[in-house]
């Protein structure tokens, strides 16, 4: 009867003992993979903010994608709704 409690109790005891150990994860020790940075003693995903110096044509592309459809809609409106004499 004594043999039955030992296998179930030992993992519980060792699990509790290991959880009591202090874990030290500071940014000095912690090495995060590429694309992550150390924040609040853990690895967090890096947020990339758009840098116009690296990609100057992105704003031009976005403006073209907005203005071109608007011009097409205005031209179609002008063609369909104005009277042709």
C-alpha cells in the first residue's frame, strides 16, 4: 500500500519545489531571436514602423491607388450624367 502513493506524490513534490525557485530572466541574460526584442524580462515581437527614407515610393503608390479610381469614377459620372448635344 505504501508503494502506491510514492509515484504520484514525488512528481508533485518536485514540481512544487521547482516552482519555488526564483527565475532570473533579465535582458542581460535573455537572448531573443531575430525579429524579437527584450521587454519586461521576456521576448516581445518588434514593431516595425514605416520609415520613408527606406521606401520613399510607398506613399506615392498609395496615393495613386486612391486617386486613380476616384478620377475614373468622376470621369464616368461626367460622361453618363452630362447631356451630349
